[in-house]
C-alpha cells in the first residue's frame, strides 16, 4: 500500500463542491498528467476542452440533466480527436480515408478514456474531488454543437472537478471473483445466487446514504436497466457517422 494506491482505492464521486476556484497551475498540471498518459501508436488522438464559460457549463448541465455540472469549479470535456491528425496528414498530401474506420475511432476513444482516469486520480491526490460525466452523451449532438466540434471530433466524457463539499460513503464494488478471471472467460451461471451477499451490501449502501432514496440491489439495477433506452443515446452511432467515424 502507498499513497497512490490508497487514493485510488478511496475514490468517491463528488457532486457537491465548495465555492472555491482551482488554481490555474493545478489545471495545467492535470493537463500535463493527461499528456503523459499511454497513447495508442503515439497518435495522441484526443484533446481536452476546459469549459470556463458559465453559459456553456449550464448548457452542458442541461444536456446531462445534472445541475452540479454547472456548479463545478472546473469542467473538462474529453474529446475524441482525429481532426488534428487529419490535417497533419493532408498537409503532406496523404489520403485520410482510414479515419472513417471504426478502428481509428476506437483508438481515439481509448486514448481519451485513459487520460480521463489519470486526470481524476491526479486531481484526487491534490485534495480535489470530481465526477466522471457520461451524461454528456445524452444529446451528444448538442454537446458537440456547444463546443464547436468539427468533423472527426466527438465529445466522449466529461470530468467535473472542485473542492469537495460532501463526504459520501465508499461505494461497494463487485467482488474480485466475479470480474477477475484466470486465463479465460468463464461460463456464467447462477449469478443472482452468487451475488446475494453483494446485493445485500449494495442495499445497505443505498439505505445508509439516504433513507429517502430508492433502496436498491445491484442485480435489480442491472435487470431494470435493460429497459432504459435514452432516445439521444440510441442515436449515438448515427451521430458518430455524421462526424465521420465508424463508417466501416
């Protein structure tokens, strides 16, 4: 155990922030952390947009249906970015048809997501709190319009940061034996039975967090979640293709 691992094992999503600005030098450091993250084929196929304009933050909060986005001290939007590489290649007269492939989308997505986690871990090590925002995909076309994303640029994830003004409980995770396997993927069976103890733990977590909230179980969340189809998210592939990605 060391301080880095301790920080990672104690990760908690923070959604309520103090009215306190983050020093620009800290933001620069977090961007540097992202810059030094592993990247596929050294293509560095992502970019980071810091959203400081309050109207834009409020618009993104509306897309995500999460008011705390607008209340965060700093908002990063991680974008898949093959636009920069397209221009680099075109300036040298190189054909860029390959950027339409799903492969180049996936490469860029992995780059952006790896950098996102490093940013959050580094931020927490500096006493900040944050929450990852998949909700910007609720209406990805609107998020992209707010940020002026051109062809081959797609907003994949947000990170809202600030100094914590809450101390939530540590959220229980799946037991290792159900998500860490040796040599090959298992044939799953009797999962509800195997997850009984975990369901009880999750139930207690929600119960203790807020007695007025829905008390839930992990297996129930997964099962009922199959019925949730956000209309905006059901059109993500269509919008990706409009941006030039995943055409084959």
